[in-house]
C-alpha cells in the first residue's frame, strides 16, 4: 500500500474550553496544532486539516482545510469522510487521522496502524491503549481508514450513524494496542491544558 495521507481532525466545537479552536491553544510556547503537525508530518505522505467555519484562521499552517460535507457537526466520522474524499482526489489508498487536541500521540502511530492492517482487504484500524476497567480503550480519532469505503461511510452518516466504533465494527475494524496509556491524553478543559504543560 502507498504511504497514507494524514488528516488532522479539528472539527469539534470545544464547548468545554468555552468554544473556539482547541488546536490554536498554546502549549509550551507552541500551538497544540503545531505540535500535532510536527508529530504526524514525518509519518505520512501529505497532510490536510479537517475544520469547519472560516479557513483563514488556519492560514499560517499552510495546509488544505477540509470542511465537513455532512451538515450539523456530525462528529469525527464526518471529518474522516472529508479526509477520504480529499485523499481520493490525491490518488491515495488510505488516510491516518489524528486529533488536533492530542499533542503526545506516538511517533510510530502510522507504522503500527499499518502493521496491524496487514492482510485486510480494506485497512481499517483504530489506536487503542490498556484500560484497567475495559481491558483496552479505543481512540476513535486516531485511525487508519481506507478510501475504498468512503461511499459506504457517506451512506452511513446520511443515515444518521455517528458512533465511530459502530461503523468500524461493521467492517471488521482492528485495534493497534499502544502501551503508553497517556500517549492519547487530549486537552478538553483548562485543567487539561495545565496538566499538559506539566507533561512537557
């Protein structure tokens, strides 16, 4: 398979942060989004940003900005679909998504997702970490997604599906287990941002 393209999901409404773009918050003198770009860029063949509203606020990042094609803030899967449609236009087979508010995700995210997709007709793998209560916790904004299933995903979203794992389970999606439980720590609240500063 060709190297996947990267799509950073920044389409959320950030209600717990008082609205606005979480990716533009500053952590250690750098925006969260810059930190995510720096981690993802070496792992993928090109990148875009999924975000809604005026694209000009992201002009400093020099990335294509992809709005959701499904109206009404349909969640991360709408961002995945926007990324898959963009990737199809680029001639790519797959994308890897990362969330704009998760600055410490693994530097081997893409290689591990690809490794766990071996032998799949349509590579579909979510990142997961150990979880004391459930055995493991899936991180649905971090995944490998096949361009071949984009029309199926579009139909599912148009039919009202919103839960990522319901769709991935329908297609035999796998998990790639990452041992570091805090790697996917994401910034949802001002307290989270303070904790992230301590983690630098």
